[in-house]
């Protein structure tokens, strides 16, 4: 009886826990709007900082470079290049 009660309690605790989000930023756009407030979130749907700034005007928000697209561009730029070592 005790084991079934503990198992039920454990299952309830697991089902109540909030799901974790794996990735905050969307990888499709280079600029994200970081909105602050009771619920803080990112809107990654802007092509430029200027476009994002227009949406951020008058809001508790800040435009940031999307680290996923920035890192992808950096990786593509240097792909295939090797360091040359002198012999």
C-alpha cells in the first residue's frame, strides 16, 4: 500500500512540473526582440535591428542579435579553412 501511494505521489509531482524549453531563440531570423515583464520572452522574427527597434518602441523591450544565426554565419564563413602549419 505504501509503495503505490509513493508511486502515485511521484507521478503527480512529475506531471505538475513545468515543461522545460530547449531553445529560447528561433533560428530563422537574425534579430530578436527581448520583451520584459511578468512574462519575459523572445520574438525572433526580425530581419534587421531597425525593423526590431520600430516594434520595440514604447515597450519594455530590447533588440538583440540572434546568437543561433550569428554563430551559424560565423561557422559558414570559416568552413573549409584550415590552419597551415609550417614544417
